[in-house]
C-alpha cells in the first residue's frame, strides 16, 4: 500500500502508457464502430483491435489549444468538433489521457446541489451522461444506483430539506427520507440511536449513481480523435504567449503552437497554467485521498455519503468498495497517501457499516483539488482575450465534465458565454457575486 | 502528515495545527471593495516554497509563520507571528478547517 502514483513516478509511467496506447500513426483512417457484431467478429478472428486514438505530429497552428487531456479538456474538444464543426483543435497534456483528477476521482454522479445555478448546471451534465455511451459509441458503464446523503444532526437535516426543495423546483428528483427507509435501501447500515453519529435521515437522490471514469475519458478521446481533433500526450505547456492582452499561442516541450484561443482545462495545476498567461485565480490546491477494497459480491446498492463523517462509499460493478474522504487539511501539490487518512477513513466507514470490518483495503491514492472560496467552479473568459478557463473544480469536476465541455465549446465557437455557466465567471469574485455551494459540495472539505 | 517545528513547543505533528493561509498583508481601511476582494480571494498557490500561517491549536495556542515547500511538504523555517500582524489571521481563515 502506501504511496500510489506519486508525482515523480508519473513521467516514466506516462511514457510507457503513451507508447502502448498510441505509438503508431495510421494517418486518415476511419474509426471502426463498436458493436455486438464487431465484438463477436474480433472474438472469432482474433484480429487486432484498432487503436482508440492516434498520435500526431504537433502542428504549428490550431484554431484552439486545450490544456489538459482529462474529461473537461476532451469533452470541450469533442463538442467543438461535434456541435460546432471546429476540428483544427489540439488537446495537450504533460501526462497521459485521464491521468489527473479525471482518473483519480470516485466516479460519483449526482445533481442534488444547493443553488439553482448549480442544480441546473449539474443536471445538464446528468442528462448528457445518460446518453453518453450511445453518443460516443463507448460503454461508459453508467449505473443509476441512487444517492444517499446522510444527516447526523439537525443542521444537516435542515440543509437537506432546503436542497430537496431547490432540487424539486428545478425538476430534479430529490427527497428527505427517514432512517427506516435508509435501512430499506442499504440493509447493512447501522441506524440505531446509540452510535456516535446516529442517522436522523437522508437526502435521497434516485438519479445519482456511478460510472467508469476511465471509460468516459477514453470514450471522449476516441470520439474527438475520430472527428479530427489532435490529442498530444506527453506535451507540457511551458509558456503562454500574450501580446497586447491577447493570446497568441503556447510554447510546449514539443515546439511552438500558434492559436487565438487557449483553454485552461487543468485540475491541480490550474493556478500554475493560468499564471503563465498572467491570470491570477482565487484557488488553493488541496490533495484528496481515496481508497478501494478487495472485490466482494454486490451488497451496496446506493451511493452513501456522510458529511459529518467525511466519507463517501460506493460499490463498483467489479465489487470493490470505493471510499473517498475529506481533502487533506493543508494545501499541497504532493500526491502521497498518508496513514492518518486510512485510519480515519476506516473508523468512519465502520461507524456506518460495522459488518464490513474484515474487508481489506487494496490500494489508496491521492488527486489534487482546486478549491475556490465559494465551492463553485470558474468557467469563462479572463482579462486576457482568448485565454479561457474551466477550472476550480474542487471535488465536483468529474460529474460536471460533459456539461462543462459542451458550454466551453459553445463559448469558444460563438464567443458568447452560455447562460448555463454565466454565473460561474472569474469576475464574480471581484463583483462580490459568489455562488455558495458549501452546503452541498463540502462533504470533501 | 508532516512535522512542523513550532518555535514555542519544538517539533510537533501537523495534526496539532490548523492551517490558516498564505502570509499576506492586510490592506488599509480606505481600500476599495474590489481591492478588498482581491485580498480576500486571490491566492498565489505556488508549487514550491511558500510562507504561510499556522495556528498551534493543540499546543501553545499561538499563531506561527512557517516556510513550507508545497510539493515535498518540507518545512525549512518557522518563527513566531509578530503580535501587531495578528489581525490578519481572521480574514484569511477558511478552507483550512476539516
């Protein structure tokens, strides 16, 4: 156990990964469609599967350069090509596809937020996720399991009632339920009143669920590649050119690229990439640790979250329990696991489900969370013309990927900020118009 | 988990401390609202050495200033927080509590 994917180990691993995944360039080929028939044919003939996406030489100019090949960057590129026919687009990443927050999150999807702006936005993402497998021709393994946020005190019960009403007004299924109903949904839960944190009720959000996060990254990468987007892995942005307050392009370790649009879609490095363009962000970066257990037979239907106990649990289709916790108590760019995390996590999970005491943790890891003062993301324009940001995703970035990508693509293509994300601009901090989501997003804090 | 050498108590586990925030100067009372908000929200968030405030909650109960590397988490120097700057702390709190 111990350190999982520490920062310094990332580069050689990334190189190996890139070599395996897409070393061969097969030029202008047509992407084959996955289907039951193609699976059967491959099974019978053992012919090689086509690579999911290609490697390209870095061109000297693109219409847009997207920094960060995670779900946000790839979704932005995909929707630019699919919805707006902008195909001279490059996605650059210093690591590999889905190697940052997009591959380190706990893959929980929900839209039961607190502010109307937040609920509308995340609900759009849920809608896109619902049909994503068909849209991308890639099985993303979305499972609507139901999502339970437990209340252990009157304060959280009140916030949940508030959230339920805001959700229902926005047409999102969400209701406060009693402990007995929690027990019916999750029979292994200890709902007795003698525990340290007795369960007083829960916010039940039936559309919530889990998804396979790698599949989402790979699906977007494959679909964007098929439409002509260039994905450059192992390509680090070293500087961003700004002349007279306008973006001119980026310098990478693989050469210079000129582009009128540069979109910062990074998580964990958002402050650093933005500072290359001279844009300062109200972000602090905290690591967040997660862990998985050995796989067991399916027993946990719903996603279970407890704000007071700082823990969220779900069971994957493979049978592993996935645990997430609160962010580490101080900012850092280190992705080392800690014993303190494992101890705290275990004690909190056992408080909820004493019967899993003998399960063993397989591995733990950490990802970086860019926290904003109001626990809402930052999407839109910056004081530098052509430099756009889609950052500050704290602990809620993965579930927002499709909606953020769709909205950012519209902003890039039309030059107008879509109404859906207009409340989330960088200028809101200077204007004092914060979108406070602490009550619904602060489980991880 | 890291060890922080408290200038008053000696080396202690970071669990004893509360993280307060980046060290920065509080603007004067005649500052415009926009500048105030910049002071409140803007962070340098560097990947490298940074100077920040911690509060030794489970120790001496004093605010201290530490120089920490945000990639390796090495703490190379700490010093007591001068009394006259103490009014900074409240304005920067938040985000550090778990």
